[in-house]
C-alpha cells in the first residue's frame, strides 16, 4: 500500500507543478482536498457504510492531523513551483527520518540503537541534498523552494504519526474524510490572496492530481493501520523512481549527482533499519 501510495502522490505533485506557474499553492490544496470528499462518500455508499463510516471518537485528533497535513501539503506544493520534482522528492525523503523520531516521542514505539544510528546517517544524507541550496544567496527561489519542501517533510511526518495514533480507534474513511474537510476549509481561506480561474487544461490537470492524491491518501492511511509507522516509512523511497521518470518526461529535469548521493545515503539508512528489524524479528 505504501509503495502504491507514493506513486500516486508523485503523480499528484507532477500535475500540481504543471500548473504552478499560475495556480497558487492554496488553490491547489483546495482542489486536492475537495475532490477527496465525494470519493470517500462514494466508497462508503458502495460498501453500505455511509451511515456509520464517518463516526468518530476523537474529533480533536482529526483536527490536529488535518492541520499538520494541510501545512505539509501547502508548503510542498509551494516548494514544487521552485525546484524540480527529483530534488523535492529527495528532500521529502527526510520525512521517514522525522517519523522515526516522532514515533518514539508520541507513540511510544521502541527504537533500538541501530535504528537511531541509521536515523543519524539519514540526516547526514539530507544535509548533502540541501548543501547546494545553503551555499546560495539568501532568498533565491530555489533556496526558498528547498526550505519550503523541508518544512513540508517535517509537517508530513507529524501527520503520519497522527494517522497511526488515530487508526487505533478511527476508520480509514473517517481519517481521510475529516482531513479533507478541514484542509478544504483552511485552503479556502487563502482565496483572497490571489486565486485564479483555471483554464480547461489547468482544471483537468488539477482534477487528475486530486484524484491521484485521494487514492494515495486512502492507501497510506490503510497502510499505517497495519504496520508500525517507523517501519513502513522506508518504503516511501520508491518515489524517487517515479520522480525521475516524471521529472524527465514532463519537465526535462534530471537529479544532480549530489542529490542522488544524498538520496542514496538516506535510502541506505532507511533500508538498514528495515533489514535490522527483520533480523530481530527472525530471532
């Protein structure tokens, strides 16, 4: 589910980037979130769960998850307008690193010394990815884009941990629906800051991206119901393959050598965590 989810999320990012020269990030978030709600309602209706599927025992938990998710999505969309998809994807690889840290602090998950060492190595990889941007003059577009994407990764890690917490009592449909509802409302508040009327092409791309994001959100929420947050996260690294393919064919972008080296370090750290946990499980 995680591998499929990151593929859909990468498609969503590509669609948003295609319209980012004219469509503000807040408007893109609005479309992405609004489209998800009828998808969830249709899914519940088809399963005969429309009456009970959205009941919740933790409304404040949904609000906190939605706030973190909305910040992560908005900053991520804004960053995509300024940097390439492969670079944005590489920076977002820091999300699982932050998830491991937050899973310990907020969920009480047990993390052994080996995993903590791997987290440190992963953070070094993130620094390698960001190093070229830190050497730029402050305020340049690409530097701002990299920083926005890093903030997005931090917010996304908090949202993922909250999903794991909510999944103890809440249904997948409820988690996704209430996130979309709150996110739509918050995104709508950005309308006075420069929304535009999409052209038919822009509307089509936003719709495709929104549907892809909706499917991805359902998949990732379901995945965190069945597995530990800190163990599922390494599988998100498969998104680099999607990013390279879509970045090249849609925008002519290829990741720099330093970006690939940094991403490789982060991926190696994540896979080391997974391998070590598998070894411990066998013993």
